[in-house]
C-alpha cells in the first residue's frame, strides 16, 4: 500500500499502481478447492479523483460482493485521503 502511495504521489499519471492479490505458488497448493476471487487492484488518478479497479474472477452476490465492495471502497478512501484528492 505504501509503495502505491509513493508511486502516485510522485507520478500521479501512472498506470503502474497495481497490487497483485493472487499468488500462484501459494494459491495452487492442491489443498484449497478454490483460488481467490479478487485477483488484482489498480489505482488510477484521473481528473483529480482516485479510481480503483478491482479484477475478480468470480463474485457471488450474497457473500463476496457485500464484504468486498466495503473493503475496497474503504481502501480507496484511505488512499485518496493520503493523496489529498477526491
């Protein structure tokens, strides 16, 4: 998270502010029956606002979306506050 903050602080136009959430070495261990639904996050500053793109391979309406939308929007708000933007 701090690397993303530093990158966007020094290069607000960057498209490289990406966090990978999927680790094949850990997530393909033949023990788990599934892999993470959320694969990566990309933070983009456009028109003075922080956008957050979340790539998901799958998301169910009852369990996944309700908690994930909350988690990612809180993270987006924290980063925007740190950066001093909307």
